[in-house]
C-alpha cells in the first residue's frame, strides 16, 4: 500500500515535471530559432522577428507579421541563399498566403544582399534612389575594402560568395528627402531619412502603432563602443542627424540596431556618445 502510494506520487511528480519542461521548451522554440549555423530568428515580441545572419559579421534584419495577410521585412540577410532560407521558414512556420513588403535601409550588403531572391519571388522592395545610385558608384569600392578584412583560409567561404557578388537595386524607389508613408495591411509605416550617418543613404523605418524604430546601421547596440566602418558616411553629420531623428519621432519604445541587441531609445543617445567620442579622437 505504502509503496503503491509512493509510486503514484512519483508518477504525478514526473508528469508535472514533463509538462513544465515541455512548456519551457516550446517557449524557447518560440523565442529563438537557430535556422542554420549562420541564421537565427528571434521573436523579440509577439509577431516581431529579428533575423540575424552572421556572414561572417552578425547583421540584423527585421520582419513583422502585421496581420493574417501582410509581412513587412526591413533589410535582408547578406546573401540571396540566406534570404531564401528565411522565406522558406516563413512559408512553413507562419504561412504561405502572406504578401511581403521589403524596405532596404541602405546600399551596404547587410542591408540588401538578399534582394535578388526577393525579386525572384516578386516581393516589392522599397528603397531610395540614392541607394540605387550608390550601388552603382560605390559598392565595388566598399566590397573591395571588405574583401581585405576577409583574409585567411577561415574566410575562404565568404570570399567565394563576395568576390563576384551581384547587387540588385530596390524596385520601388523614392526621393530620400521625402518621408514615405506606406500603409501595409492596416499598419502605417514611415520611412525617414534624418541626414547622412554611417552612410549617406541610411534610412530608418518607424511603425507608429507599435512605437518601433528599425534604426539599422546608423544606430549602434549598447555593447558597441566604436563606430566601426564609417568611410562611406560622415561622422560630423551623423551626430546631427541623430538629434534630428530624436526630434522627428518622440515616442520610441523599442529600437532595433543593424548589429547587436535591440534596446530602448537610449540606443540613440548611446550612438551619439560613441560618434562624439570618435570625432574627438
Ligand atoms: Zn551594417
């Protein structure tokens, strides 16, 4: 009798343990999906996903599942292949019937390296005409600098992809100096250019209904204490543009930087400090 009782208690405890560990697993699955060694997808809040592609440097793009029909994707992974993997994951895990809208926030490969795949799948790509021009004039030069950082056998796989990389322009272009207000599903989206920063064409995307700002490469994450590669931009103007950005959008709850972890609007202040420090060097 006593033994039977102990056995029952043990079984109940085991079941409770299994239920709880099962829940925890599902939660983890929802939060971070390691799609490949190089691609992770993190649901930072409901229906808001940061895609981090490390090729080799970790870079962020962001997609929002706005409703049952519409997805907004801001920037892309570095390559068409990685972009295809994420699109396949979206089809399998979120649904096949979504129409996707893409926004490129600059001409660097971590902003739009995946455009070829998006064009193949008839996904409209918004971007400034300046981004198109810089792709034409500047991207070869920038790429050759990047190739210099990718020396050694361990970087052979990146060199193989980047040495003859083909860039594709955004397909729906606009004047960078005019704010674009898109309505995607029932959500309003504002594309804004505060002025030159990390590049001369970096844009931000603000979603007023969520007080969410995709800051891209003009915003540094809290653990970044250096501006990084800024030869395509303008440090003096960068600090001023950030002031304008703060004035333009007063209520910002969450900021997603181009690299590193999301944070609050304090990331804008932090970036100003880092840019100011680089200026006084
Ligand atoms: Zn970047």
